[in-house]
C-alpha cells in the first residue's frame, strides 16, 4: 500500500480515510466507498478522492491493491524481495536508509503526548509486564532487563498455548502491561486483554496494523511498523520505542534509577573481582 509514503501529502479528510484503510488492511478490500465513509462520518466522494490521491485510478484499483496486500508472502519470498532491492555492496546503506525512513514514519505515528501517556502508565505501576511471542519475545525480554536495570520491577510473558495460562496467573492489578502485537490478531492477545480488563491493569499496545481493532481495549497505542509490507520484517523501531519508554520511566525518578545501577555495578564487582560498570541512563 502507498498510504505511509503519501500520508503527509493528503488533505486532512483524506488522511483520515487513508488511516482507516491502513488500519483495516485487507479487510478494507471488502468494503464499498459508502461503507468506509460511514465508518468515518464522511462522504463516499472523499473516499474515492483519497484513492486517487494515493495514486490509484479509483476504488476498483485500490481494492485490488488491498487484496494483494492481504496475501502475505512466505518468509523466504519476503527475504528474496528484500535482497532484490539492493546488491550486496549496497545492502548496508539500503538497510540504514530504510530504517531512517521507518523512524520518520514512527515520529509521525507517535506524538509526544501519546508517548508521555505511555510513560506515565509504566511509571505509576508497581511492575511492568512485557508480552511478546516469536521475534517479539526477545524484545519483551529485553524490555524486562532494561526496566530492571533502572530499578523498575519487570516481567516478560513469552509462552504460547496452554502454557501461557500459567503466565496469565502472575498478572496483578498493580501491574502495567506492554503488549507487542503485530500482524493478525492472535487468540492469546485477546485473552490477555480480557484478563487485563478484569484486573483493571492499564495497557500500552505496540503494534503495526491492530491499532483500530484493539484501540478500545487498551489505554495507549504506540504505532510501530515493521518495515514495508511484503518485505523482510524489521523490529528496529520497536526496539527504539522500548528503550525510549525505559528512559522515560528512569526520568521519573532518576535518583532511584542511578542507585539501582550503582548496586548492579557493585554486584558485578563482587562476582568478577573487578569493576565492570553499567552505563547510566
């Protein structure tokens, strides 16, 4: 889809339509212009005009593009497409350029106010719980480690299937929950959010395409993409947001964060027999 690359060029009304198309993704291919307009309280003419502003001849061509977007190619095909875009001698610079573009999109998608709201949720909680599976499991574990280093009790939930039930038991009302959810809505995310709602746990959602679908079930949504659709996924922007969240929490009580890092350094020295300083936030 061409939404991200042309979003800033659209009129305000068209930007709202484009945002809905992006959030709905493949589902939008099944909707008429009137149905899309009805969801936003606008006119079907605005929807058609948005399609043309995005570079399509009309709604028919846009639907074909959305339908193609629905068919996520297998991992090997996404890898092949990604490598096709740049020869080996330009792979590094191309990757850096793509990440810079993703970061620019990130700053457009996440406002300073939204980020501050997310930090406030994590800051007032007794413990931060991070949820991620697949590649996001490693990011959830990283978030847990970094939060602990600044003195914030933290936990990572990374199990799947019935084993996840044991992890769900650990969630308590004084927690704040950070959910990393990308692509299709998985059953574990739905059950987790139901559990959080029952316990009145505040939720920060980090996602690419589930913002509209899950927006009413969470307190703050941070829209972090995973690169261009159809290409090899990148979690670079998610990693940056996690580190920014941890730094934001550290800033709330910097003295406590510094004290925890000092204690960590002392424990390392006791274990290794020499100073091995951890960088301060």
